[in-house]
């Protein structure tokens, strides 16, 4: 059975994802689609709209055959680490092709850009350092520094976030000496960060979330942009838990933690850089909401995303010391769900999977999975009062979701 | 000017307190009444119904002339430490008499009991240890052990909480070589822990709080038991902050902290004894409310009060390491409020106060006051959303309350 791998967040699964899924399956001539999906906290340092279980159902009902969880240790990270974790999981799962969406849509330009950058790394790093010193953020500095290399305009546009991610996927494949064949498909009609609707059926996840949170008729406003199962599953989640998750649901916890922690405790938190802790501590005393807090701590130096990830690490109490033990490759395959076809694939391959397959939390202990469990518990606190305990327990009791 | 000292919580100030205040002033023939009052968290390990500022107003409008704060380091403690802190503050303030309420009401029996216990301490400690080994709580063991000493029935009844406190006050006076003269007045018509009303005008603070939280007409149900200023100030607080503080307002924070902390972090918390942290961690995953949580962690070995204090220390992140630096005597006098007469007293005595007088938080730093500030911040989180920041700022900006 030929397998194509996808790296996803599905927050929530929308028509653009459906398009990408089908196009990837076709391009790779695959029998099964395997997705590695971020858990409850995402790359941009945000809680997912609905739990990983509900998003797994969305994936399976929309054509994915197997969903593995991208552990928290890789999911809430910069592009490079995110890519290393995701690729290592897909590689262990034995996929043939990885097919990612990009602004470019041309795999040759990715490969040529990587070749071109080979040997220019020192010059690039120097350029990056110079831009950082002017006070801009790291991603911005990379894009500017790349633009200053000779002839760089002939290669990929590194100001585009999905091009950068794609580049990191390929670098991870090469670095991990994987046999995965990389492919890419151009994203349709919507930019990653678009906040507004611009097409009739395809919209970015960002604009869909914005519609959900800002319009009172949010759910019906997104109807044309998401497949039927997404609509149903969002509705079901809201009925069960009364909320969709967003940062504001966690603001009181973050504020509490910042009001009771000492600076030296905060300095132990992963990604806390020198001096940032004092900025956070004083903003916590004044801010009235998470958004207000972010406005107060924001500087040109750090991207919003970088600071949001830091805030997630504070919530989940993720420390530098424990992240130091995380390697470039994931150490397990946590199965969140599968279809009948997915099960067939796993039955055939499970004897030669290169990582342990976890389908239920039991005696398996690892730094990485401790982090996942903690992250799920904290995620559950975004739900009102009595309902949250149901979600806390689900992390332990939920077997992989199976869709016939 | 002759000064009588009182050790109080005023949670809230009621007719029994008014009676005790007047009787103390008369008995001591005092010109001024100086109270040392617990801040926002109390001896039983609970948040005060309303903030220390509002309770200071209650005190001043009901006849107290000066209110000093009993620092968190002494206020949320067992009787002995509580007494040491309170007595050291009143001693530094230069009071002549300390007048406490007790079930006994006879100062001679206190002094005789202390004399009697002199020389029997070893035997008493052995008895206590034996009772502890049977699994009962420390206070229960003390009372039983005392009862087993020969002729102990001729002395104080140490099963009564206010007798125990009184005994500790006198021991603190003696130990600190203070010149304070101890006096006691019998409590009227209400036992410390009574939960129900039994007299026409005097009720315990416990029964008053119970009425406030359980009856929808709670405030009017207590009218006959509290003086007019208390009524007004409770009403005003509710209008400003929409709540009275109780443990349930803090449950979500406690649960969050327990869901994200590691056992080794919890072991650093003051009063966390070996193994208790695991009990707390697993209860936090199951419990639906603070009361439910307490029911789950309770054992015969630990009193409810002892466990509640531990929970307060978790909330305020109070660690064994910092409490190790706290001495037997307080290190400052934090002035919460005064009347004109109180100001007159302070003007006359301030040149020979034996501790620094703090009337506004500024550059004064000390372990103890750090703890007070942190406790106040955390206390503020018991208030809904936007209103809490007002209370957080008050800790820094509020000058001592002055009532003409």
C-alpha cells in the first residue's frame, strides 16, 4: 500500500484542506493518507479551536486514514523543530511521499534553493545577525538576509510562511536520511495569515476562526468554507463543552501564574530569554485581557507568534531543562485515530515501524509524552467549570478514534 | 496615652467583636485601641470575605484606633507562630495590655496552666507523639495528651480553640520578654466554630459567613448580628467587586497549578509533607470544586484547617526556603489605617517604635513583605475579570485609611 504523508493542524479542517488532501493523494498515487497533526496547542502558540480528538474526527471523516499526534515538544515550536518532529514521525510510519502545500507549488524551486544555500550558510548567518542587530524579528531577518544574497530573486520567496515550512521539511528529510519523496502543491486562493474571506469556497483557517469568534452568526458564516463533517463536529463540540478554545479562555491562568511566580522560576521556562520575564511580570499586573497583555509585551524584536509560544510554555510549565532532553526525532507514534483502510495499513506495517506505537496511555513514560499529557490537562481548563473534568479524563481513557 | 492591643481577623466585624472591644478598653482603662489584623488570608487557610482595606474600615468605624497588618508569614499559620507574630507587632507598637477573648475568661487559669506545664513539657510531648501515632491530628493530640497529665482537669480546657490561642499569646509575651500585661474576657454566647445562629445579637463570624454564602437574602439575614458600618461596608464591597471572597473563587487557580506543577515543585511548598503532594495531584484531576477536592484529600491525620493553609501556600507559591528566613518576630509594622486619636498616638510614639513603620509600599524589601504583596495579588484574582486589576493596584497605591 502506497502512503502519502501530510503535516497538518486542521484548525479547523476546511475546503482548502480537502483540496490539498485530494490533490496530494492523486499526485502521489497513494492508497492511504497519513497525517501527523499538532495536538491541543499549535505552532503559532495558540490553543486549537477544538480538542485534538474532535480534529481527528474531522480528518478521518474528510479522507485521512491515519492520524498521529505531533507531540507538544515539536508542535509548539519554530519551523525547523516543527519540521524535524513531523518528518521523523512520518518517516517512522513508513510513508512514501510527503506532500506539503506552499505558495510556490514548484518542488524544483525548493530543491534548487536548498542547493543554492549550500555553501552560503556562513554569509547568510552573518546577514541574519546584522538584521537582528537592527532590532527586527528572526523570521524577518532571515527573509531580508536571504534577499541580500546574490541572485536570490531566482529562488524561493522566503517571505512566504509555507515556503519556509516546506524548505524545512525537505531539509529535515535530507538531514534524517529519510527515503521520503517530497512533493508540493500550490495553495489555493487563500494566504496563510488572511483574516478576511476573499474566495467563494476557500478561506484560510485564520479567517474562519476570526469569523467564528467575532460574528454572532459565526458558525453559519463559515458554512461555505468548510465541509459538512467540520460543520457537524464544531456544532457537537460547542454543545458538549459550551466553548471554542481561544487564548482569552486561559488568560486568568496565565495572569495567576505570572502574579505568583518569582522571576527565577520564570527564567527556567523554555524560550524565556534574559530580561523578558520582568517585562511579562509587570504587564501581568496591568493587563485586562490576553490581547491587552500581548500588546504590552510586544516589541519589534519578538514576533507575536514567538511570544504566544512562550506564553503557552508558561501555561504548560515547560522548562528549558526538560526540552534539553528532546531529540531531533520524535520517540513514539501516538495514534489518535484511523479508518478501516488505515487499520489495514497499520496491520501490515506495524511489525516494522521504527518507533513504538502508542494507542493508549498506560505505562509508557517519556519526557515528550509527559509534556503531551500536561498540555492536554491545561488545555481542558479552557472549558467552563464542571465540563472540564470530562476532557481531562479523555486524555487517559480515549482509545484511538475508529471510523469505518 | 494608655493603649490596649487586640489580635483580630474581623471576618467580618460583628457585635461580638464590638462587645469585646469595648470590654477590653474598659478593663485596660485604655485611651487607644490598637489592633493587629490578618491580611487577606486568614489563620484557617481561607481568603477573607472582603479585602484587608475594607476590614480596616470596619475596625476603625467600630472603635479601633490603629490597624496594623499581621503579615502573611504569621497570619496563615498554626496558633504558636500566629501568636508570636501578633505579639511582636503589638509589643513594637508599645501597647500596655493585650486583651484576648477566650472560652475561659479567667486570666489566672491561663497563668496557672503555663506554670503547671513548665517542667511537664517532656511528658506532654511524649503523650502528643503517642496520640499522633494513633493517626489523630496535631491539635487533637495536644488536647488528648494534656488531658492525660495528672490533675490537668484543674486547669484550662485545651479543647477550646480560643483558650489555646490565649495560651500561645501569653507564652509569646513571656518568650519575647515583653512588658505587655495579658488580660482576657470571656466570649459571649457564641462558640468559635458555631455554624448556626443561637443568640439574638451575637453570632460567630463562621455562622455569619455561612448565612452570607448560603441564603440568597444572606446580607439581610445577618443584619441583627453586625453593627451598621459592617452592613454598609459589605454592601459597598459587593457593589464594587460583585463578590465576597471564598475558596471556590480560587478553585480554578489551585486546580490549574496542580495540573501543571511537577511533584518536585510541590515538595518545595511550605507545609507540604512527604507524599501529600501526590495525593493533591491526583485529587486535582478528579475534583469538581474546592469542597470536593478537600473531601478527597482529607485524612484523620491532617485537620481541614491545616490542609486549607497548605492550599493557600500553593496559591501564593510560599516555599519552605523563604519561610526558613522568617524569624519569631515580625520585621515591620505595616499601617493599614488609623483614626485621629490613632494618629495622635503614633505621632507621640513613632520616634521610639522598635520596628520600621511602613505606611506605603515603596522601596522597602523583605521576604515577609514580598509574601504580603504576592498574597494580595493572588487574593485579587477572586474577583471577576476587569475588576480584579483595581484591587491588584490598590496594594501599591492605597495609603493608610484615615478616619476622622
